[in-house]
């Protein structure tokens, strides 16, 4: 089945986001963003620094709310959820990968990866077993008991990828996931994300400046003056 025939995982309709600047002025960051992303698709969002890429990802992931507009994930209207419901939905159904891994320094790789499942209420033994399996998938099966300070930058980011997969999310949002890595580790991380999309049918929306990652995407969308336009590449 081609991507065009797959179900829509994410849909955004006329998203606007404004910030109050002082008592009178408002800063319009997003000015009517529309997008659809289908299951198993890798969509990259590009644009200059300050164009609103991170703001858009935060809205799509329910980390912030739009000034106006709608966001649906697998048909669920995020605007209809209370803050408590939204937090639960984020943990259970979405995965996040940030430029900085945000691992908890006092916990091991295994414990960091297991954390979303423990928050969800999974049994410790079940969570630990699945976390170990995910660390094996990302090539860190021998590093389960290492704390972040004992891992390289590339290894830390792969732990963050495994953590994002812990609750089998429908959608993974990544904000400059390789922005803090050297070229070699960036390429390894990109290959891992592509393999996860192909082998597991995972859906990715990725904001990045990295040209290698844009070449590997199904679609590239460009954020221009607060709106998304078709970018440079489409493999769908």
C-alpha cells in the first residue's frame, strides 16, 4: 500500500499562534498552517531559525495550544482535551525527540527508557523488559546500566529515541534531533529513524536544518511567513 492510501495520523487545520508582546503588540508566528501526515510517512519541516518550526511541533504534540485552529491525531481533537487528559495522551500516544536528549542524569539508560511506561502505570518488570528490547533495537543492548554521563552524545540521543518508542506511539515528533551531534553520529541517527519508519510503520514529523535528513524524507515542507508550502522533495 502506498503512503497516499494509508490512514491520516495527523491533521492540522488553519493553525494560528500569536504571542503578546507587551500590552498591545502581538507576534504572529503561525498564520494558518494546514497539513496532513499519513501512517509510516516521514515529513520534514524546514525553515530559517525563528520561523516557527519548534512552535509548530509544540502545538502538534499538545505541548502548547494554538491561538486558533484544530489539531487531530488519529481523529482525536486535541482541543477537546483537558490539561490532564492532554498530558496522558502525550505520554501514551506520542513520542518526542529533542535536540538535547533531556535524559534524567541519575537514572540508567534502561530506567530512562522505561520511564514513560512507568508513568502510564505499567508493571516494573514489563516496562524494564520492553525497555531492554528497545535499547537492543537502537544498538545499545550492552549499555543498559550506563548512566547518561557514561554514554557518548550519539548514544544518549539513541536512548532518547528508544524512550520515544516506549509506549508504541502513533506519531513521533522530532525537533532538530541531530542538531547537537557530529556528522558521523548524525548519519547514524538518521539511518535509525528511517529504519524505524520502514520496519515499524512509524510516522515522523521532523523539524531540521540537516540536508541529509531532508533527502531521506518522503516530503519536505517549508515554513514561510507562518505558513507551510511544499518543499524540495517528495517520495510519496
